C-alpha cells in the first residue's frame, strides 16, 4: 500500500506597496493554497535599491508584518522570502566543471565574478540555481547578487518577530518558480513575468535558461509594451539566427485579457497567458476576474513557499 504525504510551506513577499503571505500544501505533485492574506504598506516604507538600504520606515514595516503574522498564528514561522527584484543583479554564467558542495560552488562563482568585474565581493551575497548543461557538458547557472547589508536589513527585522527566513530570492525568480511548470519543455520559448512596476524576461532553449533581462517598468507605464518589444529585439540581436517560438506570460497584477489582446497584435509568435488555476488548487472562484486577480497577486509569495520544497 502506497502512502501519500502532505507537507505545508509558508512564503512571504515584501513589496513596496504591500506584504503578502501564502500557506500552501503539497500532496504528491499537487499544490493547494490553504491560506493567503495581504497587508498594505504606507507609501515610502520601502525603497528598493541594489546598493543602499531599502527599509526607510522599519517600525511601520515591523508593525505590518506582525499584523499579517497574527492572521497565520499557529502555523510555522519558517518561510521562503520574496524581496523586490530591483535590489538584486541577475546573471547567467557557464562553468565547465562545478565543485560537489554548495559552499564551494558559491566560492567559485564569487571568485569568477570578482575576476571578471574587478570589484570586491566581500559584501555581496551570492546565490544560484543550476539551469542545465549544454552539449559540451558546461553547467549553466542563474546567479543572483545582492549586497549583504541590504539582505541583512530584512532578515534582522524578521528575526525580531521570530521568523526564520530559510530561503531568500528576488520576486521575479519566485514568480517564475510558480509559473514554471506551465512552460513548454521543448523548443526556444520565453517567459514574461509581470509586476506592478517591473517585468522579467527569460528565454529557454528546451529546458536550459539562456537569457535573462529585468526592466523596471509595469503594465500601466506608457513605455511598457515598447520595452517588452525592445527586450525581445535585444535577445534576437544577441543570439543571431535564433527565433522565439512561444511567449508565455505570468502576471501577478492581472490584466490577463488586456495583455493577450495587445501582445497578440505586437508580436508574431504563439502567445499564452498562463492560468494560475491550472498550477495550484484554491478556494478562489476563478471564473470571476477579480477572484483570479486575487490568486495571481499571491504568485510570488506562493513561489517563495514552494522554494522550501526544493
């Protein structure tokens, strides 16, 4: 007789306008959203930046997180944490041979980046995800860089509330983690991840990530669609002779029908607006646009929770 175990994981997204928290459970390969809640932040509480401290009003953020945690009382305080994408740098790097241990891989990445960019890396936190190998055996990694002081500001504040931040990743990567299972496994395909004031653009050859570009621009900005088009052109110019066969869109801020209408007229490739309901079960009535928007707003927090299962 086979037993199927259910495990629960908690994720939190801290964004400039709000904090969102999601409790999910995994049974086999099936995900379910058990509980979700959000808490608005006063304007100016957080100012995302790569080099300078982000939290402008620590007490306001502390109070908002405490109110949110009160709604999850009794559940674990070990979380996957999602932070603004603007506070990190994301690179793709290839290495012919990787060390066996994770600390040694991080040392190799730090050494190679310091050698390439000629900057001291002592105050830089390096994390990575292996995205696949090419035919030569080279391992390709998605590398994220953040200033240790900037990350520590968030971690120290959460530690005051007895929250253990087990995994910390940028929102753009957590959004991709949530929508990733909906992407095709073959061909050259792209993923557009959309937030209020930021989008990320990733291109894959089969399952291997070959291109990443992040832009501080949201759907409501007049330049948004122009920047999406320029980003796609940048990929094509960097990879002559290659063509994107399919674009998949994962949106945390809704606009599902508007995105499909405008992007279909802008680009001449197969387009799919990814369906959140096919990736996770929930109590939301997804036939209602506002209910679907509520679920999609938690995509990055859910992706942060799911990162704890890997």
